[in-house]
């Protein structure tokens, strides 16, 4: 079992990787809409 001091950084790394995947997915979905004018930023 990992030592408690190594669990927090590992948990943060996992959470950051998950957030990066979600943000990448959103970017890949939204960018084409922005580029062809289907979505406007106000």
C-alpha cells in the first residue's frame, strides 16, 4: 500500500489527467464550431 504522502500527489495527477482529457474533448468539439461561425463568443 502506498505511503500516505504519495497518495495525494498521485490523486492530483489522476485528477489533472482526467480534466485534461475533458478539456481536450471540449476544445475539439468547440473549435470547429467557432472557426466556421456556427458559434459566437460574446
